[in-house]
C-alpha cells in the first residue's frame, strides 16, 4: 500500500485491509437467504451496505 488509507469499520474504529473488507462482504452476501422480497430491515442487507459504504468512502 503506497500511503493509501485503509477502510475503517466505524463501529470499532478498526482499520481493515481492502482484501479483508472484500472477504467480509463476500461472507455476508453468501449468508443471504435470497428472499423473494427485499426488506430494508434485513440485517444481512444492512451489513452488506455498511461494508460497501466503508470501502467506497476510502476511494
């Protein structure tokens, strides 16, 4: 990493590598039940959204 800031998990302030964030996102997405209707209250969708935002804020 050439001076790039690592994404930070806002709940703990821990900096994580892009690779670790990608692995976490893949794990959350693989846990999805693929329901017919999406709910904004779904904790899996919320976690995926948080991880995606975390990595996008770093770009």
